[in-house]
């Protein structure tokens, strides 16, 4: 191949031209992707960014020839090495799929076969695409796992998907996708289900592999931070329409489309939040001392000491009136368990006092009475609302249970509550499925507010929402806090959101608080190694701040939370580098 | 008022309207059997058999033909509707009620009570249903109501199993946990939040079960421990004449069609009812 044709090939390895995707028939026909065009080159990364419903994932599926049957592509072309993929018969497509164009998905657990070991799955891929056969396949599987820096390769090969952590599974998925050395790698939200430090590892890994194999990468994401870290060129999509298409630098420095500007403005950025007044001189509403949550495990054998999962190990903090205390940490650190324990949804040890009243061990009427003062908002507004109840029934239920309000009084109160959270009062006859995710979260907030609580525990309340909606819900929470002098316990994994909202921040790691202090102390002057690591991993939606995540690539071994029943954990000691700033040593 | 509205919207679907009409016909026929049936169902007509003693095919006198003993098949089917409906509705109704109670209790209360109930269910499942029915029927001398009871005793097991697992999966959903945090009592959660989600399953069993019940009754009748002849039921008409299927196919065909049409009708109505009661499906069809 001459140099010139090689360059030619590099220029347009994959090109999508005026692609349109439609669903439905006749009058119900809906165009979900319209006039999408882009070209992808070897060794370069193109990001398709957009919120849910923008058509970004469907576009990726169209390239793979995996669109659902109900979808039609009335116009457009997808050219891969001068082959038109849309009209390619399935038999030919199968040869390309996985071999030339590989894909990784958001949820690695559902993409791996739970009945086959990691080794079997990798070797099968190698054999199916005739990369290697016999012991060669095993050799190839080993090499690929090493390439994605999976520790203890030989042992991993024998393990099954459920034995690996989320990050390790995603590494295996990447190894499988890269095994055939594909020309194009499509990654659909590859890090969305992962913790930030794991996300940083995976992103670093993908960059590395791309450099090594000169792969063209199509990265689909909703996270502008990931875009800034990875992309060479960006396509911004909204409701199936391309809003803007530009090189990364231009997009971030001079966004043209108003939608892009709005999107970039809505992204919470670490280090940009305004000052917040300290609330520590206000009275304490919630006092938590040495909170422990343990889940007993079934005995493995008779006469062995029973074991237990130590989800929360001795957490203590104070929450003041009108204050927001953020609890941050990665999945499995015990932050949600802490919230659930405080709501008495789980049995716990230790003490938690709400306005001086002990919550531990409350039952029946006493517990019911306490619930008027402490309420919770959950992460998934889809799951938190009974789909068979109308909004009136759902938001009005606490009023019925606690105050036995008559129907017309409830209607009035529910209408007022809905207006307060920014929904028209007359929507109360509708059912949850008729609302969008953001609106549903507003409904959940209205329900939590119905009893006029003093404390609201918000467990990842905006994590399931699109960024633009996220900003609105956060604003609502702030307004309500000012209005009712509410105290929030704000549980989140998102540092930027926490920075915006929280007066004080506690960092949790394997069931314990490793650092707690005012927002500025913890987020801007972190003392504990884990806090630093967490902050270093947050992708920043800024140009010229592309970070080197190499330091994070080495797996950080988290201690095993399963302990024998009689194990006594070493007491945690804190130092106080600044007033009100405590760091575990 | 709401019930009437649901009824009217259901009737808008042609298949449901036909099914409802058929159910009404069967109910009316069973209630007014003495006036509708042209003959006494147990009278053996001399001219109801050919000279060789074979039953007559459908003709002007005997609309659906006659059976092996020269009785009028149409009259027997009309009277049999009574038996089959009672067995189908009563027996299956009792089975669904018992099954639902056991399933919900075991799935919602859990603990030792749930454990005991589910082990009992497993035991019943492992035991051959027919053997149990035979034993019960032998102890209690067979009559229509006893047969219904026996069938209910055998059939509740499957319902309990299904409702149990449904209850567990719904109780594990997040909105149930949320209800607890707003202070809802267990009874409130059970009746206001769990039960509405179980209605579709219960309805499907209440309607689907009718056909299996009618068939089980037929089996028991065949074994001589079901509805006792000469009292007709759709099941025992078929079983009395099944060996003559090739020479007198109408004897099996007409009651067979009646059974299929009745259970199909109940299924269609049940499906429509389930959809109508589910607010998340509104405006999607």
C-alpha cells in the first residue's frame, strides 16, 4: 500500500453520512436521529455527547447493524472502508462485527456471559474470529488481560464474571473488544456505571490502548468531563438532532450552538462553587455517634465463628439546622447504608439523636412520629413512586397517614406542594409514568416535604438525571432549604455537586469517615490520601486540563468488609489540622 | 359508576364483547335450564337411538344429536352448564382465595409462618394431585359441592406459589421501602400498595384456572368420583362418550367446544380487566 492511499484510508476509516433513524409506522412515525454525519479516523477519538433521548446510543447501534427491528433507516449511509454497512447482509455484517468494529457497553455485568469463565469467553472470541486457535487462544487471552492491566491474570482467567468487581469486568470487556485488534472501537457510556477512580482507570486504559493499536474510537457519553478528557472531536446531539460538531478545543472555548452553551453551563465544575456561609454556630439537629451497621452472613460450616459484613463502622457526625452535610465516597463505602440506618430502614448499633430524641430502637407510634421530622429522597425516582398510584395519592399519602386530612384538604395541600417544587397543581390526577425523570424527582421531593420535616436525607438525588435537569433540581433543593431552614444529609458520589450544595463534607471509605470538615477544607485542602485520590479522579470539563490518571491505574486494594463476628476493629483516631477539620490517621 | 365505565370501555373491544356475551349466555342458560332445554336431560328416548342402538347425529328433533343412551345432547349441555359453571367458578374461586391468602402471608410476613406455609405448599405440590383428589373424594361422599371443594383443595397450590414469588418481588421494590419511610403501616402497604400489583396475576389465575378446573372435574367424573351420573356436566359428557369419538364425534365436539369457548371467554375478559385496572397502560393501546 502506498503512503498516499494509507493516508486516504486514515482520513475516513468510518464515515456516517446524513443518517436518519425512525421508529413506528404511519402517523406515529417518529424520527429519533436526523441528519447525523461524521467521519472517524484511525487513532482519533470522536465523542457523541448528549443527554438521554438524544439518539446517541441508537447511532452507535446503527453502525454495528444492531438496531432493533422496529427501527428503520430511511436515509443515509454508513461507510466503513468503502463498504456500505446499512445495506450489508447480516452474514457479512457478522464478520465485521467484533472483528473490525468492536463495541463495549455501559453495564459490563450484563454484557458478559455469567455461565462462562473469563478465560473461556476471551478464548472463544479469539477462536471465533480466527485470531488464534488451541493454546494460542489461551496465550492471546492472557496477553490481552495483561494489556488491560488486570492483576493476577492466571487466576482471573478461571474466574466467572460475578467474582470480579465492576471495574475489573469493564477491563475484561475492553480486553475482549480489543482482542481482535479492531479498526474501530465503539464505547457506549463505558464508565457511567463505575466509580470515579475506576472511571479514571478505564479512561486512561482506553487512551493507552488506542495509542498502542491506533484504533479509531467512537465514545458515547453524557458526561462533558469525560468528553474533555478523551475527545479529539465532538458531536453534540439533542433530541436526535446534531446541535454542534466541532473540534474539542473550539467546542469548549467557543461553543456556537445555544444548546451546547447551556449544556456546558449546566455541568457542575469542581472548584467553581461560590462561597457558602458556615452554619456550625446554629443548633445541632442530628447527632450521630458511633453508628454501626452489620449484616450477618450465613455460617459456612457448623461450629465456625459466624461472619458479618461491616457496612458502617463507627460513624459520628453532627448536622446543624439549615446546613447541608455531604457524604461522599465510592460504591460500597457505606454512605447509603448510613442514610438508611438513620431512616430506621435497617437495624443499627450506636446512637443517632434527632433534636435530642434517640432514633435507635424506635418502634410503632414513636417511630411514626419521628418520621414527620426526618424524610428521605431516593436516587431513582422511577423506582421510588408506586406506578399504580396517582400523584395526589402519592404526595397526599403522608398527610393521610399522619394528619388524617380529608380529601379536599389533601387536594389543596398537594396542589400547593406541587407548585412549590415547580409543577402545576393540576397535574395531581396523573400517574408517575406520565412525567419525565426530573419531574418525578420533584414529585418525590414534594412528598418528602409534605410533613414539613426538619431533616431530609437525600441519597444521590440527582445522579439519575441529565445535567441540565440536575442543575434545576439542585436549585430547587437550595431554595427549599432557605425557605424552610431545612437540614440536608446529602449523599453523593459526585464531587462537583457536593461542592455546590454542601456546607460541610464527610468522606467515607470502607464504612468509616476518613475526613470531615468544611467544604473548603475537605475539597480544596484535602489531607487524607483517599480524599486526594478521589478528587484527582474527577474528570473536569475544561480544556487544557487533561489529566494523567496513570497514578490511579494501580489497583487500590480496598479492605475486605467481611469480618468474623468477634473481630474488634482498631479504634479510629483523628487529627485536627485546622479547626473543625478532622482527618483519620 | 367507575365499574360501569370500566365495563363500557372493555366492551369497546370486539373480542371482549363477544366473550362477555358468551359468558352471559352460559350463565343465563344455567339459571333458566328447565325453560331453555327442550327435553329432560335424563330422559332416554326410544327414538333417540338408531335400530342398531347407535346415537343420532344432529337433526331437527334433537338439535345437537343424542348420546349413547338416547338422551338429548343439547338439553344435557344446557343442564351441564350449571354444573360446569358452579365447579369452574366456585372451585376455582376458593382455590384462588386460599392460594392468594397463603401466598401473600408467606411472602409478606415471611418468618417461621411463611416458612411453614410454603413447606406445606411444597408438600402439596409433591403429592400427586389426582391421588389426593381421589382420597378426599372417597372419604367425603361425592356431590357437586364436595367435588368443588376437592378441586379447590388441589388447585390452590399453584396459585400460592405464584402469588408468593410475586409478593416477594414487589415487596423488594423501592417504592415499598419509601412507603415505610413516610410512616405507612404494614397493613396499609399490603392493601394499598402490594395488592393492586397482584391483581393482574390473581385475575389471570381466576380466569385461566376455570378451564383447568372444568377439565379436572371431567377427569374426576371419568374416574367415578366426580359429579355423579345422571347429573350432566360438560366434562362427564365428553368422558362418557370419548371411546365413540370416531363414530359419534358430535358427542365430544359440542361439549368440547363449550368448554373451550367458556374458558377462552373468561381469559379474554380477565385480560381486558387486568389492562383496564392498570393505570400505566392508559392511552398506550
